[in-house]
C-alpha cells in the first residue's frame, strides 16, 4: 500500500479550517479568509491548489467542500491536534489555556 507524501502545513491548515467552518458542508471563501486571517484572493488561490490535489471540490462563487480524501486528512490532523493538547496537559503540565498554540506548532511534525 503506497502512502501519499505529507501535506504542507498550510494545506493542512486549510483543510482543518474548511472542516471547522463547514464540516461536510460548503465553506465560503469569506468564512475561510476570516478563520485563517488571510485575504479572500489567497483563499481562492489555495482552493484551486487543493482542488488540483483532489482534496476539495471548489464551486466558484459558492465555496469549497472537502473530498473524501480531504475529509480524512482534516480529521487526522484534528485528532492529532487533540492528542497533542491532551499529552501537553496531562504529561508536561501545560495549562489548558496554553496547549492550543503549542499543539498547532507540533501537529504537523
């Protein structure tokens, strides 16, 4: 069984943002731009790249929806993020208010 090459941090961040904004539904460019703190044109450019990689289905002027592969990857990253947060809190003594940012940095490693 061959595995796909690892996705870049920014691709992972977009997949997670689509999941957080819309779940299995349609995430608008505006909502994604707000979630990620980037411009709408940046979102549009990345959505084109994600569609090329078959991670999303993008409908121009409507938004994007995760493909089955994109959904699997988004959920994998979300699970990893939560596990890292839990590890930091339970085993390294971080407060719950401190774990999110650190988990965000570590989840792509």
